[in-house]
C-alpha cells in the first residue's frame, strides 16, 4: 500500500459508553482514539462520519436508537460527504461494533460512494464481540473493492493499543 493515497473514515460516539462492564462518560469515543492512532502511523487524511441527527448522550437511549435503526435497516442521513473520494486508493473504515456489525450510519457511508478498485481496511472497537459480521457486510456493500482483514480493538484498551495497531499496519504493507 506504499505510495497509495489513503483516507481514514470513522464513526465514533462520545458520551456514555459501555466499557469493561460499566457505563462511563468518554470525552472522545473509542473509535476516534483508534482512528487518530492509525492516522499518526500512516499519515492518512481523516474524515469523521457524522449523522445529521446526533445519537442521544445517554447510553441506554443511544442503544435503543441503534437497535431500532438496525431492525429497520435504516440509513441515517450523514452531515457531510468526502469531497474527493476518487482520489483515494485505500480507505480505512472505523466504527464501534453495534449489535454484531457496524452502526447503520456506516452502511449509509459505504453506499454513498463507488469503491470499485479501492482497498478497504476495516477496524472496529468493541467490548467483547470483535468484528462481528462487519467484514462480510462491507464485502456485500462494496463487492468491487478489495476488503482486507480488519482489526478489532477492545474499547476499554484502545488507549494502550499502540503496539497492536502498529503490528496490524505493518502486516498490511
């Protein structure tokens, strides 16, 4: 992937989150922490996937919205688009694992662009469920892209995941 222009597109939620068996308030979401670590190592451009309608700050309310969106196969409207997606060869796509896959906003993002011939590199944060079905879902949504093996980072350990992230990026090269 040397000499490729890359983008890190990530969805992250700050506020009340489930971490290590407790609800804690995060000033920065776990996936954003991971995305910035990847950016530091790769020099990639970075883009935060944000919805027009924000998710509730309260953890239980946010999970209720997330479950409802998934059940309805919703596509939440995004606040912004990537200006020049065609100029990127490699897209790192980051998200928390919500109910076994990506948040529905990431589905919206992946359906908004043509990823034909591009390489997609998924990474997620989770509290025990790993990548879930997200890699399979990305392959289904982006059949003409090359989807590499993703990295699942335990959200509660993301601050200490530098070595894990560095080793993963080395393997991708």
